[in-house]
């Protein structure tokens, strides 16, 4: 996990930073020979489509640079102007980027949107906390194989 230069900081607003993060995700997926699509406009609940054989996965890309003690706080909620929350009929996978440490988390949407909705989680790509329950999402760090799963396989993660 190499540190990124501070070239991500000068963005004028979070929307501009979000677009940059989406491009970073698409570049990572393309490097893994994934077929990508991008919905036109901001009216879709997902940011990137991944075509994998007969499966089309809808990926919502999130990012964080908000460090709190040992981890980074990442929110999984729609933009404040959107009226509806995400649901499993719209999103298959979340890709969360911890910008300062260049770490990706690929988390099945069912894990966050399932029975117990999680609006935000702590991610721990650096230091280790003493509390064991802090590492619930570390199994998703750099889990690029999630892009090869079917929708049904991804939904099973939340059960």
C-alpha cells in the first residue's frame, strides 16, 4: 500500500473528488481485464457497470480520507440531494477507496444493505486496533475477485 501524493486534495468539492475516485476504480478494474460501462448522468444509483460473462454487476464507488484513530470512516449513503436510500435491487457491490493509503475495499452490497443496514463503517488498512470486532471488513480489502461473482453469489454474503 503505497502512499498517494497529495494530488487528490486540491479538488474543489466532493463531487469532483468522487468523479476522480470513480476513474481510479475503473482503471483498476480495466487492469484486471473487466469490461466496464458508465451510466450517463447522475440519475442512476450505481456508478460503474461490470460485465462478467452473463452477469452485469452494478457498482457504487465511495471514498474516504477521514481518519479516526486507527481507521478510516467511510459512509455508504447516497448524495444528500437524493431522496431514496440504496437497495439491493439497484446495487450489487460497493467499492470503497481509502485515498491516503491507496487501499480498496470491495464489499457485497448485501453486507451493508441487508437485514441490518449499515450507513457507515470503519476500515482499518493501516494500524491494528486492540478490539477484534474492528476487522469485520478487512476480508474485503483488495478483494478484486468480487468482480467475478454473480449477483446471487454476492447476495449470499449478507446472509
